[in-house]
C-alpha cells in the first residue's frame, strides 16, 4: 500500500524540481491527448514549443511572446504578493476587465483630443479601476470576515456583465453602424499603446511588467514589508505577535494586485486588442494564477513562467492553424500544467512510503 508521510521540513529539492517535473508531465499527458484527437503528438508539441522560437517565421513569433507575456507577468506579480501572505485573490480577471473599461472610458471621453498626457491619465484610471474592484473583497473580508476567494471570483462575472454593457451601451462606437464595441484605439494616436520596439513587439505593458518584476524582487528581498508578507503567509500567529496588522496587509496585497491587473487590462485594450468588445477578456487573469504558482511565487520565476505560458499561447495558435488543433485542446493543455504543478507540489511537504500489507 502507498502512504503519504509528512516531512519534518519542506524538501528543497522537490520545491525546485516541481515546476520542471510539472512541465515534463504536461508534455507527456498533452501528447497523449493530441494523439487521442488524431494528431501527431510530436508535430503538435513541435508547433507549440519549437516553431515559435526556431521555426521559419520565428522572428515574428518571438515578438508576439512579449505581447502575450506582458499582461500575464504583470497580473501574476500582483497575485503572488497576496498568495505569499495567504490572501487568495482569484478575481484578477474581473480587475483586469474593469481596469480596461475605466482606462478606455477616460480616453474615449476626450476623443479626438491630442495630448501627450492622455495615455498616462488612462493608465492611472486603469490602475484605479482595478484597485477599486479588488478593494471590494478586501473590505468585505476585513469588516465582515467574508471569503475573499468566493467574493473576488463572483465579481468576475459582474465585471463581464459590465463589459457587455460597455460594449453595447455607454462605450459603444457612435460611428460603428450598430455593431457592438468601442472606437478602435489604433485610430487615436494619443490614446494608443504603440510598440516601443517594433521588432520585439515591446510596448508599455511589457516595460511595466519588467519594472514590476524588479520592484517585487526588491520588496521581498530587501524591504521590511516583504518580510511581513512572507511571515504572514508562513506563520500568521507569529506575524501578529511581530506587530503585523492583518487588515492592512489584506488591503495592501489586494490593492496592489488589483492595480496591476487594471493596468494590464488598459495596456491590452489600447494595444493588441484595440477596443472594448464583448469578448475582450481572454482569460489572462485566470492564466496568471498558473504563472504565479509555476514561478514559485518568486518574481524571477514568474518572469520565466510568463514567457513559457506565452509560448503556449503563441504556439497553440500556430498549432491550431497548421494542424487544425481545437482551441479547447490548447486550453486543456494549459490547464494540465496547473494540475500537475499542484499534484507534484505534494512531494514538497510529503514523502511517499511503500508499505507491505499486514496479514491479520
């Protein structure tokens, strides 16, 4: 029989090996899934992981990696601070949507004014929108002891309803001939998130994501607040004795996560997406949870995990085009990564014991 035995201390080896093992198992399970769909698993995995980096059109696809990785890294950095502190914000998708709506609304309100201050103000509005949306579960948790997981998750569906209302109502393009959706920001230079380095596909979202990685690393490694965040997650009672205020930590972590998610939404709607539409949200808020845990809640790890997850997006689109792969199969493939990551995480705190059955 098999028994899980609690380790005296978490295994350093398995803590570091878990992400690599999860990726390997995902590739094996994904290959079996692709084979069951009637596709060559080796060709599918090659299209996802090899072609975007070393294929014939790799130069173009490498630029797309930064476009996809930017919002994932930015959102995941914010979520990781809360997860480290034991604050489970699962509603980043809603904060991402509301941030995009608030930022876009500011830009569209002054259309067609041309000023260099419009885009920075839109970024601030997007951050405030995400922050306000994240503070709803934060305040409910600290004042009424509600579960932040459920509240933040339910607010995602509210945000999607607001998105539909914006697309068909208060942000609808008056010159759109009745079609849902806002004006396209590609035709509004003052409010457009244009590429800073065209060859790399690098825009302000990618730059902000890199800055967030550095800032989070310095915070966690060099600042007292970072120590309090880690202590609160590892030993809540010790944190209280050390003078850490749990309520303030909830407000801080939820607020930072919401603001970063809102900025990610603003950068996306003024850049790659181009407009507010009913299907604007693409699941970045949920995928960022996988990125945060795959990166071990470490800023540098999140940077690498974000690039890897972006590779599955770009490679998945390539596999869908060249091999006729269903889009749902690519999403399932990404979901497998979180499943195996959580499964392998067990080995960090538990060891497997093989025991012989005892005859009575």
